[in-house]
């Protein structure tokens, strides 16, 4: 079952982190980070990209401070990398995962 969580920032926005199966069907999981005004908008951003069955149930795996920093410094506010984390792997823009 995919895991995930969120953290509310001082400005009122949220960063949502989800561990999802790789959309291309290659196997393995990816950790996706989304910065948005609220949780519902974060999930809507992912659904609009074609990830239809994305839900956030609970707050078992909230984003780490390093993940929050990474997504806040990216212009799209939408990043991913393979899960479990590999120390040498950098964050990728969502376009690289979806092939758009």
C-alpha cells in the first residue's frame, strides 16, 4: 500500500510526500513530492498528470526537512526519485517520470 504524509508550512501551504508504484509499470516505487496550497490541491495536481488513483490516507510518512527544502526550491513544486532513497540519486522533475 502506498504511504505518504504531509507537513503544513508557516505560510499556510503544504508539502505532500507520497510513495507510489512507478507509473510506467517497470516495477519499484517512487517518492513524489508536491507543494500546493492545501492537501486536496496537491492530490489534484497529481491526478491531472494522469495518476488517477492517488490518495493520502494518514500521515505515516511525512516529508523530511530535506525533502521540503528540495520541493520548495524547484520552480514546478513537483519532484520525484526512486524509493527507497539512494543517497547518490538526485530529485527529478515530474516530466522525467511521466515522459512528457
